[in-house]
C-alpha cells in the first residue's frame, strides 16, 4: 500500500528568518568567505560559496570571469568543446560532486560511495517542469534542512540547487544548512549569459531555458528522445546588463541577513537561524 508522509515540508516562501540580538555595527563587518576541506578528496576550498548553475545560458566562461573576481565560482556547462576549454582553463582542483537528491538517506549513500558534495533539489528550479511532468519533488527548504543534517553528520557538504528567486531565498538556503547555493534564474538575462539580446515590443529580452527543455535538447541532442518528456521551460527574461550589480545585490542582501541575526560570519548563519512560518512574506500593495 502506498504510504503518505504527513509531516509538514516547507519551501523558502513559507518562512522568514527571525531577527536576533546582534553586536555587529556594520554590514561590512560580515565575512561571507568559507573554507571547506572535503571529506573524500581532501581538497580544500575557500571562497564565497555561491555557484552559477551549469546551464548553457548562465554557466559560461564570461560569467566565470566575473564570479571569480568575487571569489565565487561557476559550474561551467558541459557543451563547450575541448578547444574552447583549453583556451580558457589553467589548473582546476577536482572534488567529486553528485546528485540531485532530496533525502538524507540518499545523501549518506552518495557520501559513503565517495562523493564530497551532494547537490540537493528535485523540481524547485525556475525553468523546471519535473513536478508537473512527473509529480516528483520535495519542498526545497525542508530538503536542505534534512540533507544538510545527514551530510554534516558524515563531514560531507551539500549544495542547495534551485528554487532561489531573490537574495532572501539565498540567505534562507544558507540558514537551512546549505554549504553552497546554486543559482540559475537569478543570473539569467545578463551580458555574461549566452545568447543574443532580442528586441520585443520595445523591450530587450534574453532567452533562458532548462537543460531538459525542448530548446536545450534540440540544440545539443538533436531533439527530445521519444522515450522521454521534456522537463524544462523556455522563457524570455528581461535583459539586465552587467551581472556585477546582481552579484553585489545578492552579497549585500546576505551580509544584511547576517547582521539581522547576529552572525559575524556566513559560517555562523545556520547556527543563528530560527525560521518562523509565515502566510505572507512581504507586502503585495505595489506588486
Ligand atoms: P533556479 O536557480 O533557476 O531556480 O534553478 C537552477 C537549477 O534548475 C539548475 O541548477 C538545475 O538543477 C535545475 N534545472 C535546470 N534546467 C532544468 C530542466 O530543464 N529541468 C529540471 N527539472 N531542472 C532543471
């Protein structure tokens, strides 16, 4: 007989972070840098742990150059040729990442099988239609809380992948215990993204699409195979210029979160986090 798990599972939109006593005098005092040594490969990482998703629209070499200036990295998409890679890359230390999963038991399985970092998220992505096409998924905030607990118990690490729509969501993902946060849609539409700027009804837009969308599969695999359905959307996003301002907006928001909850370092954010369940996140008057 199928089982029904009646435990409440939450998404970013269902919670806010409770402000706490803070002795920080300025947002500039907050340190967003983290250093991790990975469990299996023993590689060490230092940086601000926000990653651009490995989608061919946003996970570009151009994006990687700007992100690197801010000590963040880009998961480069897999459709560059070897020649293009040779032109771009120096030495990249390797650590093994696996996913995507949403349950603690799968996180443990993957870490014990040799993975360092587990990507968490099934169906939360901005251009993902997996939940519609398959009915499978898990609310992202709960997935992160549960998977971080399992990973950290084994000294592994997790990436919260997908579902962040604003800097506050990024802060909630870190608060929930994510070591890294991966973003696709929040970085779409910039100069550093692949694709042309299109003029439509006097407005400038860029295409953004899921890696399982018809668009991506036609581009890279000659179409959607008969045995599967496309699980991604293609959308036009407003052109947003240089990604630099977006990066500063995300990092500024995150520093602010830390000051509101009294975390001098990003490392302390999850320890300082108490989520409160809400029915509304913000005023809708001018939405
Ligand atoms: P976002 O930050 O845009 O909400 O989510 C980005 C994540 O969505 C990616 O890192 C990836 O895990 C996921 N994603 C990207 N393309 C697709 C797709 O076509 N289908 C599904 N199911 N997920 C996708």
